[in-house]
C-alpha cells in the first residue's frame, strides 16, 4: 500500500541499554519512543506500557520496558493496519522499508486519512456505554488497577456524585514524570484530584463520527465524554472508532477478531468457545466480537496469567469486559460468561 501521506520520518529512537530516567521527557513529549540497536528492533515504549508494569520505572533499561509491536511495511493492507493499532493500543507504530526503520505512522493519521473518509456512523454506535467511575479522593494506584482490569486509559471522575473531570494514563504519566516521582509510593500517596483534568471534551451521541475524529486530532485527547442533557452516556476512544471501522468492513453476520502478541495461539479453539454467543443475536444482525489476549510473566502450575479483553459491537449491544485468569482456556471462558451476563442484564430478557 502507498502510505507516503501517513509516514512521519521524524522518529525518536534510543538504544536498549538507555535508562528510562534519562529519556522520560522524550516519552512525555512524543508519547511513543522506539528501541533499536544496529542488529535488533526491540519494540516501543509508551506511557501506558511503562505505568502498567507496576514497578519503579526510572531504574529500568529500555530493553526491559520495550514491548513488541506490529511492524508496518508497504505490504500491510489498510485493514491489517487498523487491526495493528487495535492490538497494540498505542499512538504510533514503526514503518519499515526492508530491514530499515524509516519512520512511524500515528493512530491520528489513520483516523484522519483512512477511517474518517470511509466510516459512516454516529458517535453512539461506536462509543463504550459501560462506564466506570472514580472519586476525587481515590489514589493513583487504584486508578491504574482499574485501567489494567478493564483495559481503559481514561476514567470519569466524580465528586459527591457530580461530574468533576477525567483522568487518563497521560495525566498520570505527565505528573509522575516531573522530578523523581516514578514509583509505587507516589501512586498510593497521590489522589485523583491532584492529577485529573477538569476541562472535559464532550460530544453529543447523534453527531457523525467525523466530528469526533476532528476533536481527537485538534484537541490532543485520547477519549471524549459522550454527553446529552447533562447526562453522561458513554466514552468514545480512538480504539472504539477503529474497531467500529473494522467491523463495518466485514459484512458477515457474526465476526470474531482474535488478537495477541503470542505467535502460537489456539485460534480455532477460542473461536469455537466464543461462537456460543451467536445464540444471543439474530441472523440479520451484524455482530462483531474482538478478543484480545495478553500474558503476564507470572505462572501457576505451569499456566500463565492471561488477561482477556472482549469488546462486542452489534445493533443492540456495545459491551466491554475484561478478566484475568490462569491459562487461556480459563480466561476465555470467564470472559464469555461475564459477557453473557452483561448482555442479559442490558436486554432484561433472554431469548
């Protein structure tokens, strides 16, 4: 594919032995930095990947922090490009010509030059309706635990039940990056009110998705609160829009999209498990289910800790759920059962 309009050849690149403490301002400014030496590309370091590790980041080398990310080339088609951003959930991905890293493509560029031109939908059809709130008195460690549990990067903040603001991964990272703050003690001892953003970027549910994309690009925000008549209806993220675009491009009645950084994934087994959800939907309903699996370093009786996130898009349901369990089978089964309960609860009747 011709990605000449999307590729930014100005990239931030560091060696694997560099300490985070030395380059933390680069992560703050650029959102994503790439780690590479003469022989090997280690991956990317972002605000999200550093904070969610749950350790003293400043003392770690970049080769420890770097996460493998999809590598874009001329052979990557548009649908795979969108899928790569959904899988990685970061702002930039590397663009290679042969073995040479020549630049990066941003998520905003994909939204502006590809998705905005082709996706015909409204905000409410793409937004996440399952809202999770935090209080101004909660601490940052609690917030990060919720980010990890639900796969979110932004939460709505309440003060005595009233909307007070929002808190994001970026807010927390930028706060901790000032001075020597990148440690768990500061997470526990800092309240949401000290970090949150009180200026809320919002949009109405009936607005076209193109208007939301403009807000993302011009407002330098990672998510938008969906608001109508003083009521908070949902949150719209860039990933929500990308998933809606991918779903719109696949016209089958029930589509399962599985993603993971694990090479040998039992995809057929997972699909068979997930297909039991078909009975909740009519044949004419275009339903898209995203299943994303990530793996922790911990093991129990040989089984790895698996984080399973599912997002369901259909004409009657828009659900996000997340679970952790030992082993792929257990994690997927728990996620399916949780998703079933959510669907039944939302519809009130089961058919």
